[in-house]
């Protein structure tokens, strides 16, 4: 170990599980922990043995990690019990974890009010628990809960709590900003003062994000001497979340001289693991996430794109490929020729910049956005728009007619039900097709009926499904009628996700336009051929 080595401790499966609306299953914990190990983290906190059936099952048969230490979380012994006879500590020691991390009070206010015990007993609880755990486990860590509030309230007591753990052999004493209210300058000063009395090579930092400073606080703690950093994937955590380890990893690795034990190759998995978590939680990744978000290296203004085309360093602080992300040129009503040309190259269309079709496409995009279309979030629809301008989009099917009916009624059980039914009439290679389908809402019914008609002809559509649906009511600059814009995100079994847009004064018609683009884009990506007419 050198003073330059910073150890990464992930708490997604424990502290991140306290996020409102998040509920990990055992399969989720296995998949996420294996991905964390693969990227090269030092510690993975699996949860709290004995707290719930999920954690019990996970700790009963944990994954085999190649690098990471597997950590069980719990509390120091209870007041009035010996460490040897505390059931909570027994659950930790009987688990298959390599290490244990115990939380204990470090704020005199909590000891006096929440626990109602003497400060000396609290200190004894910490030291005795650490010492007992080391009789069975290779490493013991102490999370000093509310440390920064406690330090500002009663510095001596807070430091005595740390020293009790460190003196008993704790590998790490972790300074927790549990309420998330400490600002960066305070973090740097206090961590620096702690490291004057306890070696920084045994000091960790655990920040919450209630002032939007968790990452900054963690980085300054490392600057001040702390050598373990705790965080969660995508900043999951109670209230406003924890320090985002997805941002901490590249910030430490690419912008400082610290060694975090992550290879250049593994760093390229960062975007993947961030999205893996969102997939497990069945939510869309945040576009504006630092380093890994879809918009992290997106360029919209024409002047920006022109400069990036000459040298990406003009508007990018790192090469997006370093973290497994990619540059994205946005096409919108602010777009110029540089945007259009760059985006065309991204989708494999090479065209002379002097070609009149480029100027025509720029103006067409601006006209369409004036009508209500938005291509900066609907890349698949833009690709089709460009391909159509060049005459290169097959007509896989054409719609003759659709009809949607909604039926809201009381069923025989006295329950109120609403059903949607869609009827579509299509032509595929000159052959008429008609299908009827029910759905959970009119758009779902329309989508189901369309694919019911098309899957026999284009089997690759079987694995296509809608994952997001957004509606916005617009009032265009010209005219007084309200215009509806629909954005649909689709996905398939290949792991592809794409977004299309439709606009109309009728929400169902706008939805069909977006669905039509979504199906067409999917078929083009799959290399589907239009069947010959019969």
C-alpha cells in the first residue's frame, strides 16, 4: 500500500437499496455485484445479514469475486450486551463475507437522545465490537455515523469514537456525512485535521448528496488525506442519494495522480455498468449524467459542432471512449451544415459537403421542428428523415386505415374496466392485411395490432417492444390549433434502444407516426427485405 492508493468501496446493494422505489432481488444483487467486481472495485457491500430474506439469501450463496472484498454491514454491539452475545454481530460473523463494516454513533447528540446511554459506553461499544469481529474476519471497518455533525458539536468525543475503532484494529474508520449537510470547505478542513491524528491510509469518506456536493466532498476528502471512498452506482441512496461512484471513478483516475486500481480497459465498462443498473431498475438512464449520460458528449449548437469536427478538445473535457461513451451530434432547429454532416457520418452516410441535398436537409429539419418535431431526442426519426431525403428507405408497409375504440364499463364483478381495441388495415407488397387487437390503452392496442399484422412477414419484429411514451401538447407559432408531439422509445432483444417522434393534431395519429418510424428503423437495422408482391 502506498499513500497514493485510493480504495473504492461500493455501497449500492446496501445504502443504494434505501432509495425510494428501489427493491433489489437476489438476481439483481448477483448481476450488479459481478459487474462491480469486473470493473475492479476493492470492496462491495452486499447488504445487512439478518435484516431481510433477500440479504439472507444473497449472503448464503454469494458470488465468487476475482478482486473485490465482500463486505457485510451491521451495527456495533447493542447497549447492555457483550460483543460475544450480540445477535447482530453474530449474523455478521457467521456470514460468508470477507470483511465487516459496522456503523456506530459519533455525534454526542445521537448518543444522548437516540441511544440514551453514556458517551463512554458508546465508545466501549465501538472498540469491543471491532476487536470481537477481528477474531473471525480478516478486516473490520467502522462507519462513524454523523461524524461531521458530531465533530462540529463535540470534537473530542467524535475523535474518541474513531480512535476506539482504530485502536482496536479497524482497517478503516469511515467519516460519514450522514445528513449530507456539510459543505466542501468544511469536509476538506475536518478530514485534514483527522488525518493529523489517524493515518489517512486508514481513513475513509462516505458522503450523502443533500446539498448536491457528495462527489465534490469525496474528492476533497481524498485531497485532504482520506484513502477510501464510498459511493453508489448512479448516486443511489436515501433522500437525495450518495456520492456517485460512476463520477468518482473517472474523476480520480483521469484528473488526479491517485491510483484507484482500475485498468484503462475496465474503465471503458463504466457506461455499461451505469446502464446495467438502470435496466435492472426498469428506468431510463439519465441523459445528463456526467461521463456516462447520452448527453454527456452531445453537441447541438452549430458553432460547437464545427469546432468539435476540427478538434474534439474544443468542447470535450475527455475522450468519451475512455469511459465507454460516445460523441453524439444533435440535430435540431439550431443545427447547421456541420451538425448534419457529422450526424450523417455517424449513421454511415458519406456525402459531399457541397451537395445541394445537405442544404435542403438542413432547411427541412428546421421547417419540421417549426411544425413541432424534435430531433435532438429522436435520433432514429432523424436517420429516417435523412435516408428518405436521399431516397434510401424501403416501404415495408403502408397504412390504409386504423380505428381505435375505447370501452369503459362495469364488468360482471362490479369492477370498473377500460379496454382499448385497435383495427388496422395495411398493405405489405401490395397484399392487404387487416388485424384487430386489444391493449392497455389505445397506443398499446395500435402497436399490438400493427405487429400482429407484420410479424408473420417480418419475424424480427417479435422482440421489439415499447419502453417509454411521452406526450407534449404544443401550440405552433402559426395557427391556433393545438399540436401534439409524441416521443416513443423502443427496444429489442439485441439490446438496442431507439427513439422516434410523431406530430399531429390527433394524439393517436401522432403515435402512429412515431410507431411507423420505430418499426421502419428496426427493420432497416435488421436488414429486412421487402417481400415481392404476390
